[in-house]
C-alpha cells in the first residue's frame, strides 16, 4: 500500500508540474505583434506596435440623427481628445470641435502618397501598369493584405493604389514611397496646403481642419486630372474600413475616405469627402488617448449629424 501511494503521489506531482509547465509555456509564447512601418520621408524603418483594432460589438447601421450641440456634449463626455471639422463646400459653413488639435495622423499619410503616385503617372514617369517588385525592405505588418505575399512578387501601380486606399496596406505604401521622389511628395503638400504651417509632410502630424483642407483642395483643384481624381475617389468610396462613419450614412450618400489607426497613442481617424445628390462636404474626425470602442460610437454620432445636413 505504501508503494502504491508513493507511485500515485508521484504521478499526481508529475501531472501538476507538467500542467504548470504547459501553462507557463503557453503564456510565454503568446506573440506580441511588432511591426516595421516606414516613417514618411525617413530613410529607415521604425519598429512600432501598430496594432489593428480588435472587433467591437456590431453597431446598428444607419445612425439616428443628432444635432451638433448634442454631438458636442456627447463627445465631451468621452475619454480622450477629439478633433472634428466638417465643412459644407457649397455654403462654406463649418462645424468644429477642437479642429486644430495636432495628432499623429497615422495612415492618413497614404492620401498624399496616392495623389503623388497619380501625379507621377500624369507626368509620364510611371504608368498604371508599371510593375514594382516586393522586396524585404518593403515588408511591414499592421493593416493590409500584401504582407502575407511572397517577397519577389510583382505588383502593378494600379494594384498598389487599390490596396493602399481600400485596405490601408502598409506594404503598398512602402513600395510606392521608394518609387516616387521626396521632392514630388512635397509638391503635393505645397499644392494642397500652401500657406499653412503644416507638420503633415515632415512628421505626419496633422489635425482635422488641415486634413479637411487637403481633401477640399484635392476635390476642387486641378492638380491632378478630373478623371484621375474620380479614380481615387472611387477607390476610397468602398473600403475594408467603412464601419467607422460611412456605413452609418443615409442610403445614396458616398464617403470617399481614409482611416488611420495608431494604438500606441489611442488614435483612430476617419476623414474624407461626403457626396450626395444635393450635398458636398469634407469631414474629418481624429482622436487620441481614447478607445476604439469610444471612437466607433463617436463616428456613428458624427454620421448622424451629417445625415441632418444631407436632408
């Protein structure tokens, strides 16, 4: 009996130790995402924890209409800081909440990257069917779809523009940034933000008012041809990130937009051009030190206010 008890005790101790070891290994092996994202106008990649937001509970699609004062009151009760700017391009009337608060713009930088690429095509330096080879230097985690593809794969400029704007693809951004010159990128900022004290081009720091001005000048100027402008608008009008504002707008209203996500600073953005039968707006919502869940609720309320301007 003593021998049997000793054997059983040994087995139990072994199982407990094994279970503890299994749990320890499981916890220790959990992968923490760490991605390499090219800082705009920098020669070197920066290692960062640019994490895609976790899915949140579904929010009913069409937003209830809300006046601007109730919207401001609601935003003021939420955690973090928000920068909101909406401008009716017909009347010139604006609606603002801390519109010049500077915030890291994250993937909003992909808008000028797309514009400069199209401009280089118009200059004859590139073509939509120009192929670029994916190299290890282009590799980046975070948002996008090309980071799962094999190094050495070739993509046309047209494909890269599509994944850049529809999927917010970081690999596409890196491939396009090494294809165009820094001078040509600066020309885009000069064309759309002339006369402003912008940090957007150098540091990717911006605010809702400035991003809205960029979109307004993109939409109304002839820096790129009308055909190519419509091409980019179409790409931005149906994306993988329409759940922030676009999905909550009234039927028939289009939001040609770009999002940004930067988990390190609790920053989530959604900015673009609202187009309907009788309405043309620029709208930009940016945030910092907030949660993704709160931003999603705020985005829905912003859509609710925009819906009051549409009808």
